[in-house]
């Protein structure tokens, strides 16, 4: 027998409450009922730059934009901060001197995810048999899994992560919830449909398909922490990335340094569950469901280009071997490179675009 979740339990489980929504002018939607620490109604009117979500267990608040200045407080994972201004500090850190001013001090940008274009979404009425990709458009949302004991929490899903929608059902609140299917564990869980934006197939059309495959290639500089995409010798995209941390050595049997050499993209996956592969509701666990726009280039050890929603420290080595990218840039690379993936492809295989890592 399914146990009904009470409103109190639902608000505790949900990253954003459906029952009490308030308009944030010109920015989207925000909850009025959730108790996000450090986020007050008074501060709403002072937001000038945006919102930031804390992506690790704890970050410090400093008196000045300087890691050597006095630490005046801290914020914990998934707290939302009002970002009043962005500051490029002369005190660094040198590879990423970007700080944000908040009420009461400054926070470094490395472990804050900018949350922009917040929106709630109109649920679709039907889902095609092979599923449909959807992007989380709120800071985070708590997924629930229906078991014999009732609705139980599993993964917390984050802004800009991408998931396969395979159905739509009534959730614990009686509203439409999307059924998401985890491609790694082959199990289903649910999130409020209003928290997910179904991705239209037009967004996934190939970029520059007329350019011959041999005329496209990608170069990754481990020294400069940059990725450059070329068409017939002309640069068409250049950006900062975060490659592997060699100092970690071998983690879970795999070297954490990004391998050097010549490779080819194969396969591509628009949504990938990375991590230990455990079913858990612990937000501190090493589980990253819905990693977006994954283009593998060394599949035996799982090294890929992919969007990253758990840090904003591009230009510094950060990963366990993969090439971390901003989600929108990883999506561009996914569309531009070969093999060409269709909107229905969960896993697109094929010997694709050349990748040189040096």
C-alpha cells in the first residue's frame, strides 16, 4: 500500500516547494516557503547579479576577496546565496580571481554554481516510447522513488543536469511528476514535472554538418587548461576547461590525470550517471546522475568531455581525468562533433572527431 506523503514531509524532501511559489521579477520563480539559509525576503530586492548554489560541503565567507583575509562565516552545500556583484580580485587565486560580493562579505566562485534563467515548466501530456531529454531548471529538486513502503527520497538533481524522461505520473502531491530512467542503474524515479524543461529536438541539430569530418578536430592543452575546436584550420571555439588532477594518482583503479595523445570521440551520451553507481539519498555521496552532453574520447577508462554543474573553477585542474566544461559549451561540442547523435540516442557510437591532448 502506498503511503501518502504529508505536506510537511514533502516540503522537507523537495528542493523547491510546489505549494508556495512566489514571483521573482525578471528572473523566474523562487520559493517563498523553503527555508534556504542566507536567503531572505529583504535580500530579494537587493539581487543585482544572480543566485549561487553552494556545490560542496562548506565554503567560507571572507571579509575581503582574499583567501588570507578574515573568515567571517560559512555556507553549506545547496544553500542559495544572493550574488550582489562579481569582483576580479588582485589577490587571486591567480588561475581564478573571480569572487562574488554577498551580504556580509565575499565568497570565491570555485564552488558556486550560477543559477540563471530560473523557470517552472508546463508539463507535456505524453512521452514518446524511447524517452525524451529534459533539463533541470531550478537550483535543485529532490527525486522520489515509489517503493512498497511508499515514496522514498533518492538523488538530488541539480540545475543544468540532463535526464531521460520516460513517463509522466501523479506524484505524491497529486500533481504531474516525470518518471526519469537512470541509464546506469536501469531504474526509475520521479521529480515534479514543473522542475524539468523538455528539450526540443531542434536544440540538438548538428552544428556545421557540411564540414567534412576530417576537417574538424579538437585540441586540449593541459598546460593552459584550454580546449580549441577547429574547422579546416580555423578556430571556431576556444574556452577554458578543467582536466584531471595528476596528484590524486589512481582512484577506483583509474589514473586521474587526463591522458595525452591522439584520440577520437566515441561514443556520445547526452545524459550519463557518473560516480559509484549507488542508489542513495545522501547528497554527499559520489553520485552524479544526469551529467550532461558527454563525448567520450578514451572509453576504456571513461575519459570524456562533459558539462559540469558541481564547480565553476574552469582554468584549473579539477577532475578525475575527464575534461570538465561549462554545460552550454559541452552541449555545443556534443552537437558540433561526430558521430552525429540523434535526439533519440541514449548512446551514439561511431569513430568520430579527432582529439589531440598535449
